[in-house]
């Protein structure tokens, strides 16, 4: 069986540490897993008036989530919560009412930060949202990534210090996706 995972990165800056983490983690998955990098930087600000005539970027986002067997969220922490751009994307794909494409998709949450406390509070806020959206979300292991020297090797792969732990995180999510298919 092939599994496609939608990768949602809550930062739209070019050199995002969360995007870099996403790229490196993808390489730790088995070959039966492939990834769709979901674009969120061209979505309009969510406006309920537009539900009946969504922008092309919104239709694309919803199609990509619908086609996926799971969703991976990489969230930065902004002021102890998730970035507005990420919430905007989540809101778009949750509407119109009753037609949320997030429903039932097995999810995992991870995040990279420049601070040692990591993205703990942002991840907790995100978990609240995903619970409401009825997304079974991996509970353990949790991963709060401090973007510091040695996290990656020269090739941009996960470095030795964190590889074993992050591989265990990936393995847990792989099992989670398989056991949560409808
Ligand atoms: C931050 N940053 C931050 N870091 C953190 O650990 N906790 C926080 O509450 C915040 N708050 C915050 C607010 C705003 C508006 C910005 C721009 C930044 C720092 C954050 O970890 C850093 O900018 C990361 O590099 C963001 O992730 P990306 O863009 O590299 O993926």
C-alpha cells in the first residue's frame, strides 16, 4: 500500500527552520510513504462570505488534504501559539460547515524553534484545534525541536545526536497512519 502524507508547514518564509525539518524528516520514512508539500502562502484571508465561491488556492488545498492518508503539521511558535498563516489554512480547509477535509485524517504535530523551550505551547494549542477537527493525533513521542548547531549534518540530513529519537518519532507516526485508516 502507498501512503501520501500532506505536509503543512506553518511558516511561509524561504529559510524556514520548520520547512528544513520537514525536508529532513521525509527522508526517514519508508519508501511506501510519499509527501505533498501543501502551499499556504497564496491563500486569501479566510472570509466566510467566500465559502460558496472559494479561491483556486483554497480548492487546491482542500483537494490535497482529501487525497492524503495523513497530515503532518510542522509549526513554529509565534507568541506562545501557532502562526496566523497556519490557522488561516486550517480554517479554510475546515469549511463550509460539515465539509471539513481534515475529518478523520491521522495527524502528527512537531515544531522547530530558535528557543530551548521549543514549540511546546504552540503544539498544545494546535492539538486543541485538531481534536475539535476530529483528527486522531499521535500522542507520543512528543518532539520539541531546538534548531541548534548539530541538528543537521552537512547534507541537511538529521545529524547523529537527534537521529535515533527522530527516527522513533517517524516510526510511531508510520504505525499511527496505518492503524487509523478509515
Ligand atoms: C517568534 N519566535 C518564537 N519562538 C518561540 O520559541 N516562542 C515564541 O513564542 C516565539 N514568538 C515569536 C513571534 C513572532 C512574531 C516571530 C516572528 C518569532 C521565534 C521563532 O522560533 C523563530 O522565528 C523561528 O525561526 C520560526 O520558525 P521558522 O520560520 O524558522 O520555521
